[in-house]
C-alpha cells in the first residue's frame, strides 16, 4: 500500500481542495458521510460540481451507488440449504482454501479468508444461489460483486442497477449545471483479466469491450491470465477497456491508501473496531467516507 501525502490546497474558482499526485494525474477526494439506503447522492454531486473541471474523470465506487438505490439484501432472512452448506464448507473453505487456491496462486489474503470462513458464509452462499445461480455461487469469494464490507449488520449490497445509465445521468446533471463535460465512471474492485487480446471478468456486468458474467469460469481462467485490476462497470461515454481500467486502478490505488479503506468484512471490522453484528449505520457514519474521486490530468 502506498502512503500518499496531500499536496497544498489548490483553488478552483474560489473553492479550495486537497489532492495527491498519482502518475501524471491529480486525485481529488470527494469526502462525505456514509450514504444511507435510498438516500439521494445529489449532495455528493453538488460537491463535485464545485471542484470539477472540463475533461475530469469522476470515479465512483459501486457500493454507494447500490446503497443509494436501496439494493440491499438481509442475509439473516435466508436459511442455508444443503447446497449452500456444501459450497461454503467443502467447496470454498477446503477445496479452494487448501487445494485449488494455492495451486492457482490466488492471493494469500484470500486463501486465509477462505480458510476461516464463518458460519454466516452458508447464508451468503444461499443468497448468491438464489439471486445469481451456480455460476456465481461456485466462485469462492466476491461472488457476483456482492459487497459485505460496507453494509450494516447482516445486510449486503448488490451491484448497482444499470451503472451506465447512472453514469450518464450524473454526467448530464453536471453538464447542465456547470457547462463542464466530465467522464463519469462507476467501478468495482473485483478484477478484470486479460488473455491474449480479450478482456473478461467474473462480475455480472462491465463496460463494452469487457466480457462479463463469467462467474467462476472467469475467475478460474483469470488466475491463469493477466490481472488487469479493477473493473469499470458503467461509463457516461464510450470508453476503451484500457482507458477505463487505467483510470479505475488509479482510483483504487488511492482508496487503498486510506486508513478507512474497507476492502473486506474483516478490514471493515478493524476500521470500525466492531464485530460483524455490531456494524451499524451509526458506526459506519462515524468515519469519513470517500465514495468518489476526481482524477485530473496534470
């Protein structure tokens, strides 16, 4: 993890802001409170309008979009079946955690997390089976892009509904209010892979040019391919996979440098100093969140 130092505040039409430099770009954080279920993100867009310049990228994480859309599922309402018990225990914990994972060279952090899968993972697998089917449930972790780390209690958030449409609506709103045209990109930290000249991801959705909805097949093949980094889910304009992934990775690199980064449910518990059942909206709202960044060519 890189430790970035904030540069002195700059002024954009009277509005001061802080930024860091990554490669040939400035990265400007958009800091907010915890975005709550069904809460409009207009307040965040208002902040963006005060800081953005022509041709900026606005990169937004998928989870705050999903939560603002109310795309939350309470896993406590699901009863594990024999299928989900098998998937959580024998398939993910033992087969992937002790055999296939090490053979394919997946991340040590992922292997360690698989080996200590809690009892709640059986309910989680039931949710994935019910909503996305076997293709995604067979994936050992990060199934279908479902996020466990930024939702309260026993809730999880699904991927946003129609992220391309959301990106275009945000772009239009900013253009109409400021006459500035920026590129809005909604991303997920789950990987896009490259094999020869083909881009693909296990996630159910991605921008044009990245073959999506590959589930466990994409994840397994991905371990034998080049991991390109984060996945662009939707964009306000036509963008190449190369450009989308590059900008997404700059945003992710910055996000990982934050002390409040919550990549997994385990890191979320560490950041909030809470057990899973103690993670509430109040505790999530206690810390500063950075659901989006502006990225600007220097």
